[in-house]
C-alpha cells in the first residue's frame, strides 16, 4: 500500500493511476476477507469444536456447497482483477445475486429443519446461520473486483436503486426497486 500510494504522488498517467486505485481496493477487500476468516469464521469453528456441535447432514452439505461457490468466486475474482475482462466482471457480478439467492434458500431450508425438530439443526442454528452470513460477506468483498472494470466500461449506474414507474389512477409514481 505504501508503495502504491507513493506512486500516486508521482507522475502517473490516468490509466496507471486508476489501476493503482484498483489494486489498493482489491488488496483492501482481501484484507477484509482475511479479517472475516480470522475473527469470525475461526471463532465459530472454535465454538463448534468446544461445544461438540454437529450440523445436520443436509445443513453440512449446504455449507460445503456454499463454501465451494465462494471459492469458485474467489478464482473468478482473481481472474477479473488480473485480466480486466468485462464479460468475466459481468459474470462475477451476476454471481453476487446468485449467492444472495442461494443463501436465502439455505436459510429457509435450515428453518424448515428446525420446524421439523431436527436436533442437530436446533443446536447448530446460530453457527449455521453465522457461517452462511460470513461466507456471503466474503463473496461481497470478492465481487467488488468487478465494479471498477464495469464502471470504466460505462456499465454501472450511479445507484443500485432502479426507479420503476407505476401508474396509479392516471398518475405516475416512482417507487424504488430494492432487490
């Protein structure tokens, strides 16, 4: 970081300056990921071991699947960062939405197992939900690699909010789409 910030103080052209900011952003996001692993996931693993907590077989399969998706997105994010490929950046950003939907489905499945009174799901509930949440947070940091590439290509809007026009009794009313 010191090297890159020192470079910015010297004479860099616009493209070099933008790339140095991309590198700083990417490394900062990797640091945040490291913090999530070190401070959150490692603590959750320690609690699981200390309390002899077991996930249900379905819950464990979902966590493994979710983890595999995040690891695949790590590879994709590294490729996006290294190549600057716009199509890969689009793919990475689409993954953010898919991961969010997958997390939602796995949470619903988990609550169904609790409703069915599955003992492992009841005792592991907070751990299970925390692991899902932290893996999703990691994915969010990974997908940030796509933003600067897509912004440079003019493919990002200023805000994620999309205004939809509803016709109500002959009047148009804007309402934000928060999805």
